[in-house]
């Protein structure tokens, strides 16, 4: 959960550079505000060749979708060659460590503090080069220290995430950690260099770099499948071929992702040199950074407890959860993020203008559109969850039992998809209002609710079902967060037009109920003689098409106003075809 990523957007003075749509997003309230007068500044080399905003946005969307597809592909491939087993568990734990530490060192503070100042520094006489060099020097120093210390303390760091009472292999996870924790430097550098390029209005390389990472990992998994042996036999032998292939290959992918940005940075005209000392401008945002760091720290505590409970259950629990969570997030990543990317600048502008009416309109509209697009998908995930798991993860070393459990974990947690999207939206509204304290407090309450429920699931459920309980707890926590966020926004902003949102939710629930019924009935028609995997694919396609078709068909028949832009666009595309 990184809703503070968009916090940088509301602080960027250049947000008004973007063209304003002729028809506003909210409840058709006019856009207001005058663009500040700026001194002309020579553009970077790549900016002169920059395509139109529409084309650039389209290319970024393609890059993001490609990244998600290739990222999902290598996780499915790893499950096929290693199974949802202790190997996958240990690798996932070790691969998570650099991300957690990077978040604590730089992630949230970099987004909320450094990125906005990078843009503002471009008004300096040197175009912000000295400030950027100083920021990079500081970031590299912090990352190097963190990388060295965390790698040396790999056994201790790994022990934070693994509970020895279960079947997780701590020794194997530690061995992977020695190979993957140096990637902390690469992850941090990628984040910092991406920030520098984005401040220069160069977005493409940072969007495509994760694709390079994923492709290298796919090649690594292919080599892993060809190498003989089993790393679980002797995990302490760091010369084990499979261990080295997977660990070094993934570290190479992290390195390639960071290095991919350097040519674009050089073409932009920037040249790095060591420049020591803190910039005075950072002091202005000290309190802001403290609350962001608090948010990150609290959320990572939840991640650690989440992983410890998973490792207290059956072997493969972490791997099952990781892939189920990836599938859970996928609809939001494709639909929700696109919606927030479009609406966040408008909410930021409305908040900056003190126009609460327009801010509430955009919030209400985004909530309704999220409901209409995500609730039918979550409904289909409930009825087709098991088919999704079997269809995607029953190949190779993946067993039918493990893939069914993964699908069940997705199905029992699918109800949290809409609350998850609403929490992300609400957090961004708070940040748009320059309120970094409230999201941290909400996250603290969510984590306080989550931790005892996680331990309850680990203690009450059988080891095999712990992952189901953990997924359900996460969804319940999002429900709590969405309710808290709505109440808190009502206190701050007043009437949020909640009746209209609740009306859309009610109509969508009715439509989704009919869609689920239709999907369940069509699933009964698929014969068992096809075999488990083929039957799962046939069910998945039929239930997806029928369930979504009926749900959206009912919504169109009910003439929900918020669907009009979507139906008009689909109609135009059909006529062109």
C-alpha cells in the first residue's frame, strides 16, 4: 500500500502544465485557477522530442500493462518449476526484504519530500543540478550503508519474517537473502533516478525498466529449470547451482532495472558528481516526512506480522498468499490506478484552491466509478476463484491441491477489492488536502485491528487453511479502513454525497448478484471429463464472460449515469470495428 506515491503530484507546481479537459471529471463543475507566470527555461534534450500528452499517456499505459503481464508471468513460471513449496516461500521472503528495507530508508520520504523539491529546484540558476547531485549523493550513501548492514545481518533480518513453528525453511531463506539483499542498492537507485527523470518530464524509461527486470527473471527461471539439483537439500551450501542461479539471476535483474535509466539520464543533460551536505529546503518538510515515515513503518510492521503468521502454517503458504494477493490487486492495478492517475491532479487542484465542493464531487465520482468497475470483477472472482487458481498454477510442479487453495484464498478475499480501492482513493484525498497525519493514524488503526486477527487465524485454523484466514483478514481490514476514511472525510469536508454513492453500490450489488448466479449456473454445465486443468480454463472463460456480461448488462439496463462515458466509448469502438 503506497497511496503516498501521489502525494508528490499535489505538491508539484507544474501540475498546471497539463491540459485541462473540456468536461471536468466530478459532477460537471467548471475548472478554475490561473496558471502562474513562469520564466522560460530551456527544455531537456528529450523534452524537445516529447510526443503529445495523449500519446505519452498511451505509451505509459502500454508499458505499465506490459510490466504487469511479464511480472505475473515469471511468478507463474516459478510456481511451475519450483511448485508452491518451501523453495518459493524462501525466495519470496528473501525477495521481499530489499523492498521492505528500501521503503523504510527512502521509499515514502523520497516520494513525499524529495520528488517535489526536485521540481522546485529547477527554478535555481543551474536548473537544479546542484540540488539533484546533493540528493543523489545522500541517497547513495544511505543505500550503501543500508545494503551493507542488512546483508551482514541477513540471518537476523530473515528471522523477523519467519516463524520457526511452521514448515518454512529459514536457512534456505537466509541463503537467498545473502544473494538478494544487495539488490536494496539497485531498488533505491531505481527509485531515485526515476524521480530525477520524472522531474525532467521524462517518463518512458522508468515505465519500461521493470519490463527489463521481469524479462531477465524469466530467463533466469528458464535456466533454473535446466540446472539439476534441489536447493532444499542443502540450503547452507552457497555453491548450490539452483540457489546461485535463482539468487544471482534475480539480483542481475534488479541491477539491469537501475542501469536502464542511466542512458536516459545522460541524454537529459544531467551529469553526476559527488556533492555533500544537506539542502536547507529539506527542513521545510521535516514534519511531513516524519508522518510519512510513520505510515511506512506501521504498514511494514503489518507486512512482517503477516509473513510470520503465513510461515507458521503449511509449506507454501507465503507463495500461495503472494500469488493470490497479486491476482487480488490486478483489477485495481489496471482500472483503479488509471482512474486515480486521471483524477488526482483535479483533486489536488481543487484542494489547493480550497474548493471543497469540487473536491467532494471528484471524490464521489471516483467512488461511484470504482464501484461500477471493480465490484462486478470481485463478484466473478468469488465464484471463479478456484478455477483461476487451477488454471494458472496447476502446471509443472504445481499440484492440484495447492492451486485450488490459492484460488480459494482469492475467492474468500475478493469482497475486499472495492474497499481496498476506496482506501487508496481516500488516502490520496487526505494528501491532496496537505494532511499527512490522518492517513498515518488510519493505517495505525488498521494495523492494530489486523495483527490480533492474524494471530487468531494462525491459532484457530489448520496449518493448510492459515493462508485463507490471512487473505480474509486483509480484506476485512480494508473494510475497516474504508469506513474510517469515509467518516473522517465527512468530519473534515461535510456532506460527501454518500447517498448517491450508496445508491450506486446498491444497484451494483443487485447486478453482481445476478451475474454470480448466472456464472454459477453456467459453471455447472462444464463436464468433469475434461480434466482438472482444462475444465478450470473452460469454467474461467465461461464464468468470466457470462458473469461480467450479465452484471454490466443489468447496470446498463438500469441506466446508471456513471456508465454513460464507458458505453459511449465502447459503442464508438464497435462502430469503427
